[in-house]
C-alpha cells in the first residue's frame, strides 16, 4: 500500500561495500593531463556529488519501479519521491597523477593507474629519501596496490516524511538498497560494482 501522506521524519542508515575499482567520476585530480582522461572529476566536491547523484537516482529508480508495478499514477509517485532525501558520505580518491599502465615511467608522485574508464589501483612505492616514486616495471621498483579501502565504501542515510515508507522495516529498506546495487552492477558501471553489496542499519 502506498500513500503520499506526510508524518514524522524517519531515518535509515546504509552502507555499500564490496566494489574494488572506481569509475573515473568517483576520483578527482588537478593533474595537467586530466584532459586525456575524460570523466575524472576536477575536485573533491564534484566527485562526491557524482556519488550522491548516482546513489540517489538509482534508489529512486527502484522505488519508482515498485510504485509503477503497484499501478500508482505519476503524480502520486512524484509526490512520494519528493518526500525522500538521500545523504551520502564518501571519501573520493585524490589522484595526483593519472597514467595508463603502458605509460608508466619514473615519477615523483603517487599516481592512479587507469585502465579504460576505471581506476584499478595506485602506485605506493617508497624510494630513497622517503620520496614516493613509481618506476618502469622492468626496474623492479614499482609496487601497484588496489584502491585503498577508505575509497571503496559508500555510506549514507535515507530520510523520509512519507507515512508509509517511514514505517518500512529494515528488511524492506535493505531490499530497496540491494536492488539499487544490483541495478548498478548490471548497468554502465557493471565492471566497478559487480561485486558490491549493501546493508541497512536499525531494526
């Protein structure tokens, strides 16, 4: 049963984990060659804004699909969605330099390694003098690691004043978020989110 009646605001927290690579808009850089990597965000706010829009739109798509399956009119669906807000907490990866594996050469900054439209890892080698450096693989000095875990977690919360959604159980919200994650895993960002999973807080 659906309704657009308002009530007391209800909040639910959620977390999305399990993804291991990042689409370019989820990282940011001011590197001189940023133009060679379309999609990389120019600053932290833009990268975080991309994640906010991505999660919010995907959750809204799931809820809209459920409402349409219940044969609700467009005006009612719009009213219900207007009563839901999504807040995201995400720490975007700052890429000091952007490079493809084939172009690896000696550098004096940590850089993000890009394959296609995805950041697959970073170089973390520490050379003499505590200066971080990446070198040609043949030199045996390069150490590429995966994206740090702090950039592979999206957390946030839902807040709704809709009287029906406010009464939803943890299981119902978890179903919505997991459907949203599956939608991400089957869309243009499939290679990034195919292993992602979600959980919802509360009882």
